[in-house]
């Protein structure tokens, strides 16, 4: 691995991009083809292989987490390096999916070593602070330029082999970032009108961020995704999801058109979880559902497949971080095989790497990728 410098990083990115395109050109379908067919309830040649592999990609590529969160070239270098090393179908065009909006509004950030950035304190400490905030120009503010440059360089280097995402926080998670989780929950009880005002403002900011990304790439289709981990149950309650999360997410999706929303779902078994799982995709109008960070012993893939077919909504089922990082390669393969056997036939569902922790053994990542390719080839023939 060459030592990265300002002088050679462009050449190193080009070298990896050519390796990736050469690898992709030998496939029967592109990532875009596979992804599109799955969400349209069709069967591609095999399931797409994609994962959230951010801090781990930094580790194997020899750059810091702060660098992939602040330098678009080093972010793409790390993503390409991991894609070529592990032979999965698409690099991701972002690092941390949160904090962008709050940082552009003026939040003070901390970039810990080997970790994603965190907000040091909320911008809204009392109601009148909301009135001081103005929608930022993401072409200039915070890491807005980082987001835009990341998309542009990704499309420039990968062309038809790119699967670009326009990424933003969802309203609830952005409101948490600028108000603080405990404060926001208290607002929903003691001053719900103010909580809705924060969420309304969050919608306005997110809309501008998404449209800025779309304008920057000149009409190239970018898969729009709203990240909303803070709305999961827990820490957020089912009542808050119905009263605050779903209405504001639905309103934003109406403004922006079809989007993927990753949030609102239970991460532990609770009464009524099946109805909640349905409502978070149906009532928000989300393009698809995602099952991530879940213990599969209480959430059977059979239920997800039944929901997907009945609602005609695609669902993506994540192999969670604890499995990827702690299980043996053989255990990972057996788990993936069992998921694919249930989820894959007929399209509509895919299996992906939910989050690859930084310290994951490389052989475990290889096992995940190889298992999806091996068992996810259509027609699915698993006894």
C-alpha cells in the first residue's frame, strides 16, 4: 500500500477505480441493475452485495476515521480500497450519515481518534434559540462542500458503476442533534408545540440539503436516504414514533419524492412490533423498509418476507454488526444462507452488512461477501 500524500492521492484513487471497474465489468449485472430488480420484485443474476463499511474501510486502507469524515478523496480512497479488497458491489459515498445539518448550523464538533464525530452541545438550549437559526447554504457551511465533492468525485471516477446516495438525517434525528435527546423528549410532553416547531425547522433544513446534493450532480439519479437511528424503539417510544416521527418523516417524503427511510423500527421485542414495522414504511411513504441492528431470534425473516410481499414494499435485512465482527466465518455463512433461503426468492428483499465494526477480522468480511454471492445466486436453490 502506497503512503498517501497530497501529490499521489489522485493517482491512487484512479488506480483503485480502474481495478474496481475492471472487477465490475466482468459481472453479468451492475450494482444498479441488481438493486433495481430487487426493489421491483424481480430476480437479478444474484443479490447485490453492499454494506455499511466506514470506519473499517479506514482501518484497512490506512487512513483515519476523521480523514474519511472530512476529506472526500480519502473517503473515496478508503471505500474503493475496501471494495477491491473484499470484492463487494459498490463503495458507499458517505462516511457518517449524521451531524451534517447541525454542524452547518454552527454546532461545535469533536472528532475523536478512530471514531465518528460527535456534537459537543445542542444548539437549542431554550426555545428562543430556535429563532436564531437560519437554513444554511450547504455549498459553503460545515461539511456541505465535503458532501457535494464526495458525490461529484464518486460519479466522476466510477461512472456507470456508481450507485450514488444523497444522504441526510431524518427530521427526528436532526432534531435530536440540535436540541439533545432528553430535551426533545421532554418537549414532546411539556411543550409539544415547540417540539413540532423544531421538527418543522429540521424538515426545511433537510430539504435544502437533499436538493443541494441533487443539484450539484446535475440530474444524475441519486438514491435518496434518510438516516434516523435516534427514532428506533428504544430509545424512542412507540407513542413518540406515531405522534412525532412518522408525521414529520411523511411530510418530508411528500416534499422530496420517494426516499428510503431507515428508522422508527423496534430493536427489541415489544407488544405490537409487527404493526409498527408495517406502519413505519406505509404511513411514512418510505420507498422501502430496512431491518437493521436486530436480534433475529425474535424477528423471523419469514415475517419480513410476508410483509414485503403483502405490502409490495421491498425490505432489506441487515446482518448485524455483532454477527459480522464476533462470529466465525462458517457461522456467518450459515446465517446468511438461512436468511437468503427465506428472503431472496421472487425479489423484494435483500441481505446486507448492517455495519462492519472497525476491528472486524477481514476473514469475517470476506465470509459475508462470499456467502451472499454464493447463496444469493438466482434461482435460489437452498435445501
